[in-house]
C-alpha cells in the first residue's frame, strides 16, 4: 500500500484496511467495499479512493470470496464457480454474506477505534456497490449517506454485459431471476433511506450507465449522478495502481461525505 498510516486487521472475521482521521478524538466512520475488477482488494481500494480530505475513519472491507477469503482452490476455483453460475455461485453469496456480516463488523470497529456515535457512511464500487446498496436498504445499521462508483443498481443488465464481454449466454432460472429481482435497486428505490451519490464512467458499459441514471431519476433530490469523462469501469491498473480517473472519483466521494457528516 502507498498509504503509510494504514491499519490492517480483521473485524468480526472481515479483513479490513483502515485509514485514521487527522485528529485524535472520535470521528465518523465510512465503510467502503472494493470492486471485483481493479481495484480488487481492500488495500487497492484504499489507495484508489483514500478520501484523505475527509476527517473520518475510512475503513475498506474485503469482499467474501476475494483476497484472504478466496475459495479453496484460489482463483481457479473462483473462476470455475463464476463460469458455472455467476449469479448463484458468486454474486448472491458475496453480496449476501458481506451484508450479513456488516453489523457485527461495524460493532467490532467501534470497540477498537475512536469512532463517533451516530450513523455511518457506506460506499462501494461495482460488486462492492451492490453490497453498499443492500446495506443501505436493510438499514440494520443507521446510514448517514452512501456513494457508489461504477455501480450495479440492477443485476440483470450487468449479467448481460458479462454475456457480451465473455461471449457466453447466462442460463437464467427461476431462482436466479428471483435473485436478480432482489438486487434491483431501481425497483427498490423506496427502501434506500439516505442520500446517494452515483459516479459513473462516460466510457463504461450501458449496463451500468443506464440503470444508474434510472436510479437517480427514481430517487430524485435524494441522489446525485456524476459522469467522469473518459472513465470506463475500473479505477486501477491490473497491479492495483490507481488509474487516471481515480482522483476524480476520490474527490467526488470526499466532497459528498464531507457535506453529510
């Protein structure tokens, strides 16, 4: 990591990287989940979107089935599972587990760090954005504001993008369609109870841009949609180095949470 004051650890079994606030007293908490494409780890996400100008604890959680929690067999097994059934073998268990473990992980962070009482912020990119939206919808932990980048507001179009990208046809079933219906936050917009920032790339796939615009319309004044010129889906190079667009995303996230502390 390039962030020198980062703290690495686990919270209720969830691996994290924490960036402390500038001051010594209690500060708000913002939790962020990474993408499955670069930056594809908690450390890389902390490098890409450090929000250094935000006087808060910024904690980056590792997703299930990634990093230290890859399935037995490593990346080969992960890609086998994804190829067999991305929705049921990867997307559903990753999102469900990450949302399930969030309340206990936040409680563990509060025991360890000087975190101010009150609602927390949540953020995420791509697959991590789905976790942030699910946590926001569940409201098991009070949420002050949320921000997502390269978001997946609707699962079905994202599966369609994967079909085009990988040249395959996803075998939809009644069960996987039910999962896609659950992870459709355009239809569930009424469940999202905090202000939401959506940051999309001008060069990203229509499967992410159009649902993000639809969610923005559904939320109205409770949301803001920002399009980053020239940005595609990722925020980092393959080695995790932040790309040319990461700073723009970082600035948007920082300003958004700073205004909603």
